[in-house]
C-alpha cells in the first residue's frame, strides 16, 4: 500500500506529553502490523509566539500540512507568561487561531464527538441508566456562529456597539444533516452486527433502529432555525428508516443531563455543537477520555484533523500527570478514518481502541502518570 | 399603602393550572397579612390564535399590561392542533412571541434564575456536594443574540444564505455586569446574616465572600467577547470585595455538571444565559421547581414579569398533574420584588417561599396532584 503520512502537531501545555504516548502506540502498531505509516513532527507551541527563536504556527503552516494525509494534534492554547497586572500577554484568540484556521482552511466541515460511558470512566450522573449513554454529536464545523464577521463600533467608549454575524448556507446545512443521517444508519448497522439493538419512535408511531435529533434555537434565532428545520424535513424523507426528533438547544442541554441515554445522533450548529460536545464529554467521563475529530469527508486532498476535546491545560502541564486516554482514543479514530485508504490501518485502530478501553476498565481509579498509562496500553498492544 | 396591581396571564398548557394555585396562595396571603394587593386575569392562550372567538395576546397587550405593577405569567407555547402531515399549524416563533415582546417592550433587561438544590428536590448529579449548589445565573435579557435581525437570502433554494446578527451595546453590557456584582454583594451579606459563609479566591490570592463569573465565548466570538471582558475588568475595580472569574460557555456548561457548587453569581449573554439557566434548573431539581423573573430594575413605570422557567408542556396539560412548585417559588420572588414598594409584600413573599420549601422537603416523592400540592402549601400559610 502507498505510505500514509501524518503530520503530528503536539502543540503546547499537556499536548506534547499526551502526543508522546500516542506516538509510542503508533510505533508499536506500525511494527506489529507492518503498517505503511510515517509521521513528521511540527512543534509550533502557541507560547513560542513570545520567543525570539521559538516558532508558533508559521504563515505557511497550512501549505506545509496539506501534504499530509491527516493531522494529529495534541492541544493548543497555552498563553505563556502574564504581564504585571496578571493579564496574559497572548490573547486566546491568537493562541487558538491555528485550530480554527485548520478547520476552515481544510474545510473540515464535520466535527464528530462520540459520548459513551465506557466501563471505568467517571460517572457524573446519579441515574444508573447513564451506563447506556451512547450518542454521537455531530457539529457543523465550517460556518454559522464561527465566521468571525462583525466588529466594534465606537470601540472602548460608552456608546460602543459590538456586532457578530452568524452566517449559514443551505449547502453546508444540507451536507451536515445528510452526514448525520448516514452516521445514524451506520451506527444502527454496527449495533446489529454487535447484537445490540435500540429502538426509537417516529412521530407517526413506527419503530426505528436509529434516530437523528436536530438541535436549533429556532424560537429565538428564526432565520437559520427555520432553514435548518426545512432542510431537516426534506432530507429526512430520504431516510424513512431513521426516526427524527427536534430539540431547542436549551432543552437539549437539560436532557443531556436528565436523560442522555435517549439520544443517538445529534446534529447541531458550530456554537451549539461546541456547547453540546463539552456536555457530551462530561457524560462520557470528562475531558480526560473525550476524543474529537474534524473531518473533510468530501475532498481527499484535504487532511482531516484529530485532536482530543480537551485543551492544553497549562496548569498541569510538564508534570507528567495528564491523562492520555482521550488522545489515544483520538488516535484510534484517526487510524479508523485512514482505514478507508488501507484496511490494515482500520484494524490497527480497532486494536488501539480496544486496548485503551480495556485499560480504562481495569486501571481507572489507580493513579498513574501519563507515561505509565501509555506503557500499559503499549503492553496490551503486544499481548 | 397604595394598592399594588398585578396582571395575571395564565397562558396555555399547564399555565392556567399552576397559576390557579398561585392565585389561591395570593388570596391566602392577602387575607392573612391584609395586603394592599389586587390582580386582573388576562387569559390570552397561544392556541387561541386558531380560534375564531378566542383571543391570544392582542395588539395592544403591552399597553394594557403597562398599567400594572407586575406580571405573573404561567406559561406560553401550546401550538394547538397539527395539520395532516403532523406539523403544528402554529410555529413556536408565534406562540412564544409574547414572552419576548414583554421582555423587550418593558425593557426587562435582567433575567434572574437562581439554582439551589433544596431538600426534597431531585438530585441529578452523583456527587454529594450537589447539596451545596447555590448560584444565581443572571442573563442579559434585552439584546445580544435575541435582536431578531437577519434574514434569508434566496430562501428555499439550494443557494440560500441565512444570517442572524448578534448586537451588543456597552451600555447594556455595563448594566448587567454591574447588576451581577451588586447581587454578589447582597448575597454575601445575606449569607453572613444567616450565619453561612463561603469563600472565593481572587487571582492575586486574596479571599472574598462572593464571586462573579463572567461567561462568554470570546475565543470564537471575539467582538462582543472582548467588549464583555473589558467591561467586566473595568467594573470589577469598583467591587474589590468580590472575586472575579471568567469561563468560556462550553467550559462553563461542563463545570455546571462537574462542580456547580463552586459558582456564586454567573453573568451571561441572552442566548448563553438561556442555555446556562436550563442547566441551572436541572441542577436545582428540574423544571418543576425552577423559578425565573424578568426584571426592569431601573424604570419603575415598566412592570417586571415573573414566570417559571418551564414551558407550557401541552403533553401533560389538563390532567392536573403539573408541579406548581416552580410557579409558587416564582410568585414568592414577585412578592419579594414588590417588597421594595411595600415591606409587607416582602414578608409575605418570604412566608410563601418558606412554605413551598417546607412542602418540598417533606412531601416530595409523594405523588400528588397540582391542586393537592397547592392545598398543602395554603395550609402551611395558615399555620
Ligand atoms: C478552542 C475553541 C476555539 C474550540 C471551539 O470553540 O471550537 C474548542 O472549544 C473546541 O471545542 O474545539
Ligand atoms: C421560549 C423561549 C423564547 C425562551 C427564551 O429563549 O428566552 C425560553 O427558553 C426561556 O428561557 O425563557
């Protein structure tokens, strides 16, 4: 098979620490399965912005990265030092810009964040049914609230007016909704294969094996809310086997806490998806275990980007205590995704996922360093 | 004292049922305390929109309501019948419009939603510290994401572009943030009075008795995020006794589930506040117990509006099973608010709050009808 090339961007904060463990696992898997896989490291920490000889993400970063088949990112956002009045010198709009630049530049229009409460993960909800949580939140990742249009009129005066425009296109709406329905079907098929089934009710009383819940705030944000609703109704006709549901974002957040086991696939806008996926991360045990990916499923020339949901957590960086679980689940997802190019990668991804899940089930609660967790998982990959 | 006049708008769905219990309690309190209080009923259910002789909120509703000192609202939003393809005839942008019209028309620029997990309320979180949840979420209620500006270009075509503008003014930002700091001080003073204290850390290591947490999404929605941040920094200088904190909305939602007991006062924009207050409602036991109010603290000619956080729940309407607890806590808050005009009302409000809380503590879990709960609380008001 042709060699698959990965750009590894550890970033800053705990990023490099958790990425080291991911790379050890990749080495193991490559050796064991003879994978045609290679990778190149791009340090680019945010805080290097301050340093004369350090280099945060350079101007031509996207051009450099585009040559790769995927990007494996640790975390970004360490603002570096503070000034005398304890304000960070580096605003987070700069330290985090590369994330948004990659999503936009490579048109990674899908952000996928699954939430399952795997054995061993911390359960925040009192209800025992939390064990049945198994949802996939699909966030529109290319437009909406994140278009960065707007400005500040009479900036800094008491008459200031700040505006922020939300822009939604029917094209991007259709593609993300259709992607949601396709994932719902795939998930149902996968469940059948594994002998697990779920059932969801349609409005007209039929029973389906999967569901898509559309989230909007159409009662207050009417323009795109109505467009989303119309697109959802139209596309749902193509998927009569998938039950549909609509929630307002406030109610959806509430139900994520009250009855999250009732959701299957959830489709939401960029900002509402951002909020829902942080909640979904908690439902699956917290940031330490939550994977994430930014996909461009349509253009094979554009690399997709795989990053854990967590940030760079500068407060615990450098201590070797960050949990690499989320990073390793993310790496497994990357391999699975690359499996469309080479099935051996998909198999390796599955092996990695199983090893991480087994480690979580057996070892959680046991305080271990980042490196110890990585080692335990590497050992499982040998076994 | 001059007579205080309340406009009672039961609305639709479970609104009229829970409002009936509120009115019974008001009657009791008026008789017992000789309150100079009277009220007028305005039915105006949303679904009357369909009916030839029914009347949903009329054109001149705001003019009628403005004559009152406060508005006590049950719930709105029952869409009425569906059409043949199971679509509601009445879009929620219409059924709910009166809510938004009142908030805007009377410049009710503060929405206050407290979250305390009172004894007897359902605890959704596994952690025992949930018992210590005691926060007040203050939502900017006059602008921001809710200005209804925008539109749909090439509507209904595959080239459609839907826009929604967010508009924030420094004036409204300053007033809501200052209100937040004032509430933090008042809450700290109240706690001291009750012999409960809490302590919060400032960035420079001092300890304070109260805290304000500002929520934004300034790393992605920069324009108003930066303006909010600057306003917050400036106003915090006037309140050196209050600790300050900043959270991004996604992280804030996560922490509402992971460690909600760490929050005191939370200030957020209209939409982000909408989301956070639904989560806060869950933290305090669910929609059945969550009060809410929409205040205009600056213009005494404009009535404030008091409504539970819950909606009209048409699915359980008419069965007499809705929990009136949220409505009664809301009524208590209204009396407390009107106490600035007549201290006897504040005393009555406190008595009502205590009676509802006592009922919750003793009777919860015991399945009772709406009317039974109302009767039990009325009895306590006699006791
Ligand atoms: C860092 C930030 C800009 C980003 C986002 O809002 O998308 C993050 O919260 C995420 O969810 O990946
Ligand atoms: C009904 C709806 C328009 C309203 C809002 O979004 O403000 C509701 O969710 C609320 O929180 O009062």
